[in-house]
């Protein structure tokens, strides 16, 4: 809990309806008794009673005071959690049967001021010290360790553009399952390496440590901050993924055409330049551009080239809406991170821009993506069936509404963040399905 001044603690305590006095009784056992109380905030004094004469501490004894409130939510848990813990010396008035405590130290937590998850983040260092004193470390199963360290669910950012590149190649009668599978594996390995490298560089810069409002969609994997995985293990895993991905890329370049080497090199370089010094593009407000390029044209064109052994203007154009939507995933996920990012000089767009401009930026990006889908069909660049992707327009509106309503509340913003990730995946998948149907219905 946060440390409170005695005066602040007593002023906060005045909002509770009872106090619990704790002390060591005459037999040497801990004892607690609850009673009504009167709080004198300016004097940092609390008077508890009347109490039964048999359950009072000795005059001059050190005692603890607990003030608490919690509301049960059947089937869900609890909310409205508020606590104040105070300590001081008891002055006993036996005639009135009251205990008067001059508070000298205190701590407290109010869920309305600091949400539980933020409170947990702020106490990570204390928890790690506690575990060190026990001589233990928290442990997860191998599966959950891998799942968290690699941020596996974010692989949709790779799966969608790879599938789209394959679908365009199939439209041009150039698709091959074996080559497509290798392209998918290589891209996935590079993406996993990127995820872990990003965590390493954000940990080194202090960005993740400074972020006390992480969510399942932002703030990194936290495995390094929580001591779940060693830095050396993450470096080894990230390096292995990059070596595997680059190895597959080199094989594909040799087998399918050396033009692939250039696009593969661009993909690897921007994945590292994203957060690695000296460029650290995300720190310069270029994270969205880098992400759009890597998980849009680079991945889609690379997959198309693997299948067709040439580049394609159609594949490039088809990748643009997907590129915009994945850039918007990063963009929205940066919103709850902005205070921590600003603290370490990570100047993302939500750090640089005011609230309304950020919201307008999302609306503009999503609108442009849908316009590109329509124009692609109107100009006969892409199949008419790709208009199926327009059914996600209400999802985009829902994300924008969530941003307007919960912009400054990271945990209330989580449903909008989740919907935004689904927006990218569902829209991209519908584009792929549109191509598949278009390939069948000519």
C-alpha cells in the first residue's frame, strides 16, 4: 500500500464506518476488536470506543488501526476496495472505555484512486524483494512461459498479411502450399523474435518499468519485470527465432529468386530498428509507419514473391488496408502506455498528441482503410468479394466510441483495445475470404 502521512490517513479514515484496533494482549497473543470512532484529521488522532473494558490495550501500548470497506459482487468478486492502516501509541480512558491513538505512521489504498492492477504493478519491486527473502521465484509452466514471453496471440499481425499474399498469388494461379507454408514459418519466426527483442529494448530503456498501467494488450509481456524469465533466456530465444527466420528466408531467396532477399532484408532491418538503438523508430513517433510497412506490404509482397517468383502491384495495393489496421492496433495500444513512455523519452504519437487528435487520427486511419477497399474494387484492382470486409465498419465505430469514453482509464479502455485487435484480424480475414471466393467464382 502507499505510504500516507498521519494527517492524510486520519482524514481518509473519517470516511469509514468502523475501526479495528489490533494489539498484543496480556497473554502475548494478537487481538483485534472493532468499534465506532471519531477522527481528528488535523491532529492525526483517532478515538475508538466505547469498548468492553476486557478487550482494551494497555495504556501506552503500540497499536494498529484498520479502516476498510469492500463490496461483494456475487459471482464476480469484489469492488469498492478501500483500506487505511495506521499505527501509533494508545492512550486509554478507562472511565469512558475509549482508546485514543496518536497516529505516527500509515499506509492505504483506494481502488477508486488506484485500480487493483495498477496497484499490483506499483508493488512489483516489493513483491520481488519478498520473494528474494524467501529464497524463491515465481514459476509458470513451460507453455505459459512461452505464451507470455513470445506474446503469441499477436501473431495474427503476421498470419493475416501472409494469408493475403497467398490469396493474391492463387488469384494469379501461382499458389503452392509448400512454398506458402515456408513463407508463413519464416515470417512467424521473425515476428516472435521481434516481440522478444522489443521487450528487451523496452526493458533496457526503462519504458516497461515506468509503465504502471499495463494491460493484456499493451505494456509488453512483463516476464522480465516480474522475474519470470531471465534476460539471457529472452536474448537466446529472440536470437534463435531471428536465425531460424533468416535461414528460411535465405533458402527461399535461393530457391525462388534473389529479389526476395531485398524485401526480406527490409523486413528484418525494420523489425530491429523499431525499438533497437540507435534508430529506435517507435521512440521517434514512427512506430505506426514501421509497423504498417512490416506487417503490410513487406509481408504480403514477400509471401506473394515466394509463391509467384515476382512482385505484384495488386498484392501491394491489397496489403494497404491491412497495413493501416495493424498500425491502428499499435496506435491504440500506445494510449494507456503514454505516461510511462513519456517518462523515458519514448515519444509515441499518443505521447505527442492531445486526446482529440489521437481519436481523430484513429477515425481517419480506419476511414482511409475502408476507402482503399472500395476504390480497389471500383478500379478493378481487387475482387468485388473483398467488399465483405466492409461489414467491420461497426467494429471500427465501436473502437472510436471506446476511445472517446475511456481514453484516460486504461483498464476501462481494454474492451476497445480488444475490439481493435479483432478489427484488424476480422477485416484482414474477410479480405482473404473475398479473394478465395473470387478465385472460385470467376
